[in-house]
């Protein structure tokens, strides 16, 4: 509901602005791009302007998001043409309430009409992902995706995860250094999920990584046609690759997830061929990128909180509590998308039917009304209802796997390389709105 006008009293936002001055990197504009349902009071018209595609935001979004939570929690982002929801309660509603916030948001990736003619293939593909569907289509596809995580597929997964992590460290231990993102944080989930569970060939992982990076960048830089086109090329290459894998399973079925989907398509008509390909891309690209980002961002966060790092070094396997804190603190899937299914009044604004909405998970997970000392990494944090894996129907189906492999990744790392440290103080952020993380992270040890 709309808040009543506060008369001539100083508005709470104006007051908050004196307590929390705008971040120095943020330009403050007097204009208000997308008018809400009522005339703004003059005292309330000075709104922050935050460009969520700017390098400053993508390098460190937290000061900007804090400012939005406090001053303009339902914020129209002109650069992405989405409403940003930044408070915990609103983000949770955005993720869960499918009657108001539809997931069929693939077209909102096109921020300029003139881009559409070039981006039809990628938009059509996105529209087939389970994450871009509402019920009943979502339920149908999600039921099939869940099968990738059935107990037969995850048998011995803990043992396999540990063996894979140990093997990866064996490859680099004598060198005294590695590029952590590529050599460990990406390689572990890729080997475990793509190869062991989905059935991809190990030799294709390097090519696949580049495709995943290019595709993830496209979802995170929707203002830039060149980046979107590069992502579209990567997507087309991925779909060719997966189509070849599908053909080989038609000729010779195996005990893997691709064969399972092929059967569901050919023998049970539970989905189409295009949908098989789309779910495989979603699983492959989404699964690695997020897990990799928690592992690499998590390590960086630990280096920046030496007292927390000491806790892990003394007892390398993170407790469940510690691991949850790493998911909250890193929040790599920072900005899921929705589209307003009807006119929605929220936070004094009118979100019009058909407009894009981003429930900013990364912001909800730092909301001081829910989390004490939200900007601190506290591995012993007790109350931690973070939204890092989403919420509601679309809650992450890979969370079980991520929760299993990430603690093992850290346990093996700190046990085998107890003196690991960053090679330099430079931070190479990936500039990606959808999947926040590091592009590279050189580390050394002795
Ligand atoms: C730490 C690692 C991970 C994080 C932080 C994460 C985060 C998320 C979030 C926030 C969503 C909800 C998106 C939305 O509501 O629009 C989601 C959905 C999804 N995730 Fe994950 N994820 C992780 C790991 C994985 C893994 C390992 C896989 C697969 C192997 C995976 C596959 C998926 C899929 C298929 C969906 C769409 C589900 C649906 O729409 O029903 N994720 N993930």
C-alpha cells in the first residue's frame, strides 16, 4: 500500500540522506525517470541515481545498494529498464509471488527496441529455460530437471567431489601458484557436474568454459549489443555441441542425464527437442558459474577477514553455518529477473504490467533489518535466512549439490595449501550483473 503523505515534516528519506550521504561515486540527479502513482513531495524528489551496469557498481555494488535500500528501495533503473527491489521483504516477494511477478521475463533482456532484430535467437532460447517459465510449464520442466539430482546420480558424490578436489590440487601443488578461478573454482564444479552427472566429455571443458563466460556476460550486460551478440554466438555453439551429444545418445543411450532427457522427449513426449537443449544449457551455464563464484569470491572474502580465515585454517571443513554465511556474503546470482504480471503498487511506486523487475538478492542478503552487521563475514552467524539460492517455486535445484561441494572445496584447499595467499592486491571482477564474481584470481603458497 502507498504510504500517506507526510505533510511538511522532513521526509524519512531526506532524513536518511543526511545520515547516509550518497556514495561518492554516485551521481545524484533530480529527475525521476518513471513516475509512480502519485506526485512526489518536493522534499522527496532528490533520489539517488545508481547505474547498475557501471564499473563502479559491478566492482562493489554494496554501498550503492545500501543507499537504495535506505532512500529508494523500489527504484527504476533506466539503464536496464527494470525496477530494482532492494529490501529483503520486497525481494522475497519478487521471488516468490508468481501471481504478481511472472518469470516469463526473457524479453526484458532487450533494453533497446533496435536490438531485438539481432537478438531473436538468444531471446527465444532464454524463453525455453525453466527459470523463465511460470506454471504449468515451469512445473513440467522443473520435474525433469530435478531428476538430474536424484539419488542414483548423486551416489558417492561426496567421495567423487573430494577426489576431484584433491586431484586438482595435485596438478598445481609443486608449482607454488595457480590461477584460482580457472584451475580450481571453475574446474571443480565443471568436472563434478558436467562430466560426472550430465555426461559431457572432459576434453571439452575449456571450450565450454569460454562459452559459459560469454553467455553469462550477455545476461549481465544487456545494454551492450556487441557483448550480447558474442553471448549469442557462444549460445549457438553450445546448442550445436549439445545437439551432437543428443544425437549420440539417440544412437547409443548411456546412464547419464542427457540420455534421461532424450528419453523424456522421444518416448514420453514430456518436452520438445529445443527444450532439452535449453535445459542442458541452463544447467551447464548456471551451475558452474554460480558455484565457481562462491568458491573464488569466498576465498577473497576470507583473505579480507583474516580472523575468519584463521577459524577455517584451524578446522578446515566449514560447518554448515559457515558455508551458509559464505553463500549470503557472496550472493553470486545477484539479480534474478521477473516481469510484472499486473500493475503493482510497491514502496510508493507503481510498477506497470509488463515492466521488468529485478529482486536484488545481493541487496536482500545485506539488509540490516534482517542481518546483524550485514557487511561483515561472520562464519559463526546464527540467524541467517539468506536468499542466495532464491525462494519459492524457482528455488535453486542445484543448492543441494552446491552445499555439498563448496565445503569440500574449502576443506581440501586449506588442508593441502595452508599458506595460500593472493598474489597481489588487485581484484579482477567480472563486470557481470547476473553472476557476480572474479574473472581471474592468482594465488601463491610455499
Ligand atoms: C552456490 C551456487 C548456486 C547459487 C548461489 C545458485 C543460485 C540460484 C538462484 C538464486 C536461483 C533462483 C533464480 C530465480 O528465482 O529466478 C537458482 C535457480 C536455478 N539454479 Fe542455481 N545456484 C547455484 C548452484 C546451482 C547448481 C550447481 C546448479 C545445477 C547444477 C544450479 C541450477 C539452477 C537451475 C536449473 C535453476 C532454475 C530453477 C527453476 O527455475 O526452477 N544452480 N539458482
